[in-house]
């Protein structure tokens, strides 16, 4: 019998009006169960993954993916930058190394406003102020701000605080760096930062960029190994290390990953329960159509045809449930992102809105797993149908 | 074995139940049916007529004995070959028609052809011609639940002969019908047997049907006899 005719038989057995109300209800419930299980898994992965990705993107928004530093917090300067640039030029995937100077300062904007903020000097173009800081200082692009460096603070004998380094700068742009902490800081040119902090030639850290597609962990290991060879191998008294920037927050990502695994296991168990329910629906459908199978065998349907019909019934139920779950999760994620954004407290969670990112690979894996389990649970009714003689099936009422 | 013989059974034994409580239904049944011959198997209810037909139709494996369909030992081959033999050489008509409820009468008649791997168009052509022949072409697109008992049995007969089988096994084909409809079905069976030189083995209680067939056999105490 051709495959399309076997499909027709399986389809009509599953969606038959002649099925009893109980069977139809159990079938509908089992499909709904599978759909909900699949949707729950996909939606969970979408928002957990979205949260992790947003945090990682925010952390690397103003930080290069690789961080080079002196262990123990030692001093760095332009000479170190030159050495590291020279070493890194031989590492595939690393596109450049820049020096950074990052220090706290007091910033004021509109009359009556003042705030403490981290000032970062790097190779940025112009002065970009974080959106939260801009709001606090009531400034926008084109406005003037004043930055008072802590490097110029002196306390007089009378106990007065004297600040002699106050720089007036024009805001070039207001930026959303993704993370609340960074949105309360400002970024400007390295040279300007050195002027503000009276730190000519000084650097607090070095950052390296990698090309698209390069794994930062791999690149950092290569650079770290080259740095070690050059510094320690060369007999220098100090040396430098390189780590991926996100490794600074490794514990956070590990905790998020663990939470994600735990919730995935719980939801996967719920899906398994739904699939067991589907197994009982398949058994009931097989019982309802036992005599039909006997008639088909009397007409010459081969044992493999009987087996395939049973498997196709499972595929239909599971496939429908899986597809419905995928569709539901996709629509839900889209709707939440567009119309019902989940607001978060940025001071606690770093980001203001929880983004949902449809996890294509996870969705396909979950669907494939569901279909495989459906095939597995279809085997029992199939074997059961084959274990009976056609005569026995024909006598079944 | 004569080439004229389409079905023969030798020393067939069948029983029901477990080893502890076993009811022996057939105790060495023998039968041979020639091409174009219409044979009625008669016997009281519970005598084993249906079991005999199922054993002869390769639906139930006998405990002992052999069943030959057109010279081939039906129980000596594997399941796939046996299914193929049922599809091409044997037609079945059941007392309660056993049409597939989810399919129209035409689709029911097409089913053996589809099982044989024929295309939908080819199968539909054959089904339409046969539904025309048995007088229910106007019901072709109706589902079994929407037609009368007589029309269902006509569709079941059309389904049984659509593959032009050598033998049709009919289990009480008129057992569930009123007198007028029974007479119509009996007439149809005899006409179809005549037209195609097709053999029929009918299990029946109907004296009317039995009187029209070529030969009668009686099933009694698990053995087939030519006389009561």
C-alpha cells in the first residue's frame, strides 16, 4: 500500500467522527498536553536565554570581549599597550588592542544637578553619556556637562575641599548601553580622560577585540599563552594575563545556567507526562479500530502496513501537538516582546525589559524529541495489533 | 492437485480457549472447491462455520491441517506473502458488512486495490464500475452509516470481488437482512458467480440461498459432510 494511502487511513482513524466521545476527548487533551509541554519548554528557553543574552550583550556593549590586566592590580601604561599589541598581532581572530582608563568622577549637568559616575576613556568617538545619567543630569546631546576629577581634590588645612580640575565638555550623544550600571556612566576619548584625571600615559586595563565568529574563550587562551611565553619566558619581573570579559561574571552565568537546567528538567518531565497521556489516547484509538484493522488484514494489508498505520497515528497526534506548541510559543514570545513587555527593575536585574528570543535550535530539538517519543509510544499498540490474528480482530466488538 | 481446484483444505483442526479449557471446533475438516463452483456450508449456530471460513481464508491459523489456495499452501508462507495471497486470490463478505465507517462506499470498494498498490484513479475506476454493477452507484459518495443494510451488503460484495479473486468466502451474507433484501443479495451473488466463473463458499442458515447453490456441505461435530 502506498504511503499516502496509509497516511489517509491513519488520519481518518485519528480524526474520525465514528470515534467515541471519550476517545476524541482523550485525543484532544493529549494533543493539548503535548502542545502545552512543548510551548512551556520553548517559552522558558526563550526568556531564560533572552535574559542571559541581554546581560552578556550589555556587559560587552562598552567592554571589549577580551580583558588584559596585571594580576594583583599592578600599574599599566602605553609601553605595556605597545607590547601587548605586538604580541596580539600574531594571534588569529584578534583584530586590535586598545588601552582604557576608568575612574570615578563627579559630574554636573543642568543647574542644580550633580552625580557621581564612572568615566571611561577609550578609543570612542566623542562623549557618550549613559541614558540614566543623562536623565539624572537633565542633559541631552549638545548640552554641556562639568566633570570634576577626584585626582584634583585637595583638602586644605582649614578642612575645605578644593577641586582644581573641572573640565567642561559637550555631550555628543546619549547612549543606551543595555545595563543599568553602564547607563549611569559616560564614555569619552582616552586623551580627554587622561587630562581629567591628570594621568598621562597611564592605563587601568587593556581590551582586545575579536573578529566576528571568533570564540573569545579560545582567543583569550591563545593570547594568554603568548603573553606568558613572552613575559615569564622572557624573564620579566611582572607579567600580564588575559581573560574573556564575561568570565568576570562567570558565577552569574553559571547560576543562570543551573537555574535554566533545573527548570528545563521540570518542564521536560511535564512533557513526558503529556506524552504518556498521548500513549493512552493511541491505545484507545487502536482499540476503537481493532476490527477495522482485522478487515484491512482480511483485504490483504501486510503486517508492515498494520505497523506503519499505528506509527503514523502516533506521528499525527504527536506532530499536531508539537506543531501547535511551537506555533503557540512563537506567537506568545512575539506578543510579549511587542505588546506585553515584561518590565524588570533595572537596579536589580541590570536590564529594564525581559527580552524573549525564539530559540530555534531548542525548539527543533524539543519537537524532534516529542516526535521520537510519540513514535516510541506508538510501538506498543502496533505490536499489540500484530500479535492478534485477523480473525480475533474481526470478532472484536 | 487438479488445476480446477481453487481452494482445498485437508484435515483442518481448530479450537478455542486455553490448554485447560479448550473447545475443539474443527476436527479434521476437508473440502475442495472448483472454479466457478458455489458451495454452501450449513450447520447450526456455533458449529464452527465462521471458524472454518477464517481458517480457509488464512485469517486464523489452524492447529493442524493444510489450506491450499490455487495450489499454494497458504499457511506455509510468511505473513507478507500470505497477505498478498489474501489480497489477490480471496474475497471476504462478512455478516455485518464490516465496511470502514470513516470511508465512503466507493473508498471502501477501492481499498483492496489501494492495498495492492494501485493508483487512486485506477482503483476509483474499478470501484465505480462495480458499484454500478451492484446497483448502488448513486450511493458511491455516501458513508456506510448513511445507507441501508442491503446497500451496505452490496458494497461489501463489490469490495470482495474488486480484485477479481478466485474465491469469495461469505459468512452469513444475508444473515442480517430482511427477506426481500436477502433474496436480492442471494440473486446478486449467484449472478456474480456466473459472470466471472468465480467460486463462492457461503456459510449460511438460509435454505433459500442454499437451494440456489451448486453444492451444499454440512458442518457437524467439527467435520464437513456432503449430507446432513
